[in-house]
C-alpha cells in the first residue's frame, strides 16, 4: 500500500483509531516559522486593502488558544482574528495546491476563536484561506471530517480534513497576491468574491 492509500485508509470512518497523538513543541521550528507566518499573513491581508494592522505583529501577545494574530477590517472596524501556519511538508508546489484531496488543519485548533485560518505552502508564495467557522462546525457535527494520519512528525495526529471547496487560494506574482483555483488557474473575475469570503468570515463565526 502506497503512502496516499495508507492516509486514505486512516481517514475512513470504520478504521480503528489509535489514541490521539500531538506533535511535540519545537522551539527551533517555532522560531523559524511562526513569526514569518504571522508577518506574511498580515502583509497579505493589508495588501488586499481590506485590513489595517493596528498593533504591530511583534507587539501582539501570544494567545495560543484564541488566535495567532488580529487585524482590523477597514470597512466595519471589526477585529479579524486569524490562525497562521506554514505547511512544512506536503505542499511543495508553486502557484497551486499540491494535489491532496483535502486541506488538513490540526485538531488542536478545536478551541480557536479565530475567524480564518491561513496556510502557506513551503515556499511562502501560495496560500489557502479557510473559514474557522467551517472547521469548527465539524466539532458540532460529530467529527464528520475528523481523521488521523501519519505526518513527518507524528503517526496518529488528529486533523480536521477540510474539503477544498471550503478554502480560497492565492498566489504571489510580481509582489501581488492574486486569486487562483486549487489547480493554479488565475480567476481575477472572482477577486471580489474572494475578498468577501474573508471579510464576511467575522459574521459567520460559530459562537
């Protein structure tokens, strides 16, 4: 059985579930990725013209359970909270999704109060935005999309296995973030739709 088939097998609802495993905290990985994920996420949102960064990234306190970062939506002055991460393995492609059937968000995010989750590819030039309301809805739906899989760091870590239609993808070209499909097709005609997807996430947050 190849690696993809093994992962699919682990995600099947009738597959026996080993005890949940969580990735050990790595100070080195944290320092190499967390600050840049936050900074790049803020830069991305500000560049779209929908947010202001009222408090510099480095001055925002750590709120591990609540959020990674917050910005202010320009139109409504509402606080947009977000989770940000870099996918260290499994997303090596430039300008498109890597082909996996789902976007997997660690189950440890189950207590998050964020509105959106931003995942960068390994190269920091492509990203996916997912509404945390959709992620957390899986908790209320008895883990419809919850599964376990082997990763570079763990063998049985829990993830929210999000269908790709719940995410919006962007890639950076000539210093500008532009909307794309998961396959890398540029969809400038959906630019406003992608922005609304982010802005309206504040209204769709599950309480």
